[in-house]
C-alpha cells in the first residue's frame, strides 16, 4: 500500500469511527485498488478522498400517521455519492437497520457497481429506518408519500434516480412515483426506476438482480469447462434477488436448494423450481412478516430455525440477503463442504475476515457484488433508456441486453486482474476496472 492510500485510509478511520459499514466497504476497496493506484496524479488531485466520500448527503424527518391516528416519525436519507459518469443512481432501503453509515456504504458500493454497466449512471443510495413489518398497505402508502414530500426536491431524471432495495419493491415504487408526480406536476418517467409495467417500467426489472448473478456465475463455470446443468446452489434470503436467482437457475438447469430469512433457513432438495414456489416467495415477502418458515409448511420441506444455509453442501454459494450475513465460521463451512464458487448477490454480504479467507483460498472462486450483483441496476439504466425513447423493449430484448452487460462486466474484471498480475481475482479486477473508469472521468472533468 502506498503512502497516499495509507493516509486516506487513516483520515477516514478517524473521521468516520462511528460508521462501521461505511468504513468496512471503503477499506476493503482501498486494499483491492492499491495495485492500480500508483499514478502520481491521484495524489496531486486528491482523487482518492474525492472517490471514497460522498459528494453530498441529505437527511430529513419523515412524519406519518398510522392506522390508529397516531403520528410516528422516522429518519430519511439520500446519499448522492458520485456524479462522475452520470446522474446519481441507486436504491432506497426501508429497514430499521438503516443509518447514515449503511446508506453511505450502499452509495459507495453502488457507484463502483454502476460504473461497469456501460451505461452513464453515477452512484447513490438512500432510505429510512422505517420497519415495514406488520404495516398495513395504507400505512405503507402514507409513509411513501411523506418520504417523497421531502425527497422530491433532490431527485429527477438528470439529477438522481432512485429505485428499490430491501423493503422497497414495486408496490412502494408505485406509491413513491405517484407522490412524485403529484408534487411536481410532471409525469417524469425516469425520475424513478423499478416502476410497474403499466406506467413506464421495464420488462425483466423485478427479476434482473437475480438473473444477472446467475449469468455471472455461468461465465465463471464456463471458464472451468463446466455449466449450470445439475448444479446445487446454496442461496440466502427470499426477497427479490433470491427470487430472480431461483428462476434463472432453474431455466439454465441448476437447482436452488435453500432459502433463508431472519428466522432460519429451509432446505428444498427438489429445488425452488416451480411457478408455485416463485409465487409463494412473493406472497411471503408481501405478508410483511419477514419469515421463511411458511415455505417449509407449504411445501413439506425441512426448516432449520435460527440457522444459516451455509452449512448445506452444494456447488455454489450465493448470498442474496444483506450485509455481513456470512462470517468467518460460515466461510470455513463453505470450504469444508467443498463449495467451489462464491458469488455475491447482496451488497457486502461477507464480513472482512470471511471475505479474506474466501478470496485467498485456492479451493473456491469468488465474485463480488459490485460485479455479480449489478444486474438490477443495469436493467434500471435500461429502463431509463426506454423511458427517454418513449418505447419499451420485449422481455427477450431486455434479457439479452442484461446477459451481455453481465458478460462484459465479467470480461472487464478478468482483464483488469490479469493486467495487474493478480491472476483470476475477479473481485480486485472489478474494483480496479471501475476505479480506473471513474478516475478518468473525474480527471477529464476537472475540479
Ligand atoms: N438497490 C439496487 C442495487 O443495488 C437497485 C439500484 C437501482 O436500480 O438503481 O443495484
């Protein structure tokens, strides 16, 4: 690590000592890009500091009225991390764990995830510490409206384009978009993505995050002379990302044998591979209970309360739930079970220690969320293109474009790793390729 990186890293540690997720994601990234950060221009322009801290951030109160008439208050955030290559772009998360640290880490990851999609989008993230669990549909709508009454002044199709994340699905995007339209008086389609198909959404957007992860895994398998046919995938979560993974995996001949929630995991040896099962995942999500056990009851499979799926043997592990869901013990289990591929869907799903262990082990090939998790935002960017064309592409067209975007992210990551003498390190390769693209864009635009 050169002196400049060490100084940037030390400053961050001092300034953001109380923001653990943000620090974790930035520190990991600084380690990855170190081999490519020797250019003296970077220090002269203080480029690294400008790349690891957000350009701006907004915090606002979100008061709303529950069904009993009581007023409740939550905290809303929007971090506009980087506009180096296009308007700010990234999801909104509604979950009680949302803090300034979490939105900053998400905005940081999003910036470098978006960079290699080949589409001109910067990076952002936002959300609120609102807990959708147990809330009625009307409460969700009122919350989304109040949230948008504060957010609307910061967003727009050429400024910042939010989308969904945990707790924000197509229903919430509908309410948010409806509120945006009323308060601005404009049907500005590409001010939000993840919209419904009847009012400007893109085909494949809901499933895109999971589809992209499976496409990325397919390229990794191909390099080893293998394919998805007959593979057993260990997947966590049961939300949007996992749902897309199950569908694309089944289509390409693999089987997802686990799903998980905060309550434990289910093991389905036949695979989550039937329309009824996909639909039930959606039903569980919209029940607002955040539990996966009902899947076991419905389909007569085993449920393991309080456990994580990483103890189940399989060919590939795909964490698709949330940050830091996989720790060192879990990583040891994956290696002991002979799992050969580790492909991230969720942002920063492994703790720093777990990631180090997996990356350095010759027994498992690894891909990071900034590459393998970028299918969702890639189709969001395609949704913006369709909105500006006042046109919509067929399912096949969008899925085909998604597949080729994932493939070019894979190629760029593998090539950058090779160029810097890092072998087949897709995580470092991806971070380096994105770093180079954003730094060039920043240098070209001056201060
Ligand atoms: N939260 C999603 C992601 O991490 C969506 C971002 C978007 O579509 O703008 O990619």
